[in-house]
């Protein structure tokens, strides 16, 4: 191996050292390009997934706000038309069907089955059960409070989780 560094007159060949250094630089650059490519693919996948989660988060927030708005409008309308107090709600009242559809729409947007969504899903199920037995506006207010608390906890956890992954 040593003979490669010397010519026939036993003069040291600096060109051979330069060739070895160039080869090592080529290897180093190739490894760096490969690792950058692999990391780029991971980053693109991660960014795509985070963007999808953010979009889901926005849609869920809009649906949840719509639901709370419907309940508030219903209660305010009932209070405006009647004397303030506990108002009865008939079993056939259309609000039950409308709220049930909104709760189910929100439940349908919870496609990832993790702990946060599990808690939120349980709260939605609890609200749906209470909705089946709904008889007055006070119970409707209780449903709204349960939903809003669960919504707040879920959104805070999701926001923190997304923020940690950015």
C-alpha cells in the first residue's frame, strides 16, 4: 500500500493524498445527501399529517361552535317568547333531532382513536343520552355545559399536542 504514495524515484506523491481526501469527501457528501433526502421525506410526511390534523381541528371547532350557537339561540328564543324560567321541551321538539345530527356530525369527525378523542367521544355520548331524555331548557343548558367543558379540554389537549409536534 505504501508504494502508491511514492513514484519510481521514491519521491512522495502528494497527488495520491489529494485523491484519498477527494474520495473521502465524495463519500461524506454522498452520505450527507442521502440523510438529507431521508429526513426531507420524514419532514414532508410529518408536515402533511400535522396540516391534516390542523384542518380537522378547525372543522371540529366550527361544528362545535355551531352546536353551542344552536343551543344558545334555542334557549334565548324560548326565554324571549315566554317568562324566564324552566321551560318544558316536548318529546317531538325538532331541536332534539337537530342537536342529535350535530352531535353525530362532530362524533364522525373524531377519526383518530386516542385518549383525548376517547374522552371527548364519551362526553358526546353522554350528551346524546341526556338529549334522549330532555324535558326542559335547564337540562338543555346542562347538556351544553357538559359539551363545552369536554370541548375545551379536548381542544386544549389537541392544541398542545399539535404545538409539540411543530
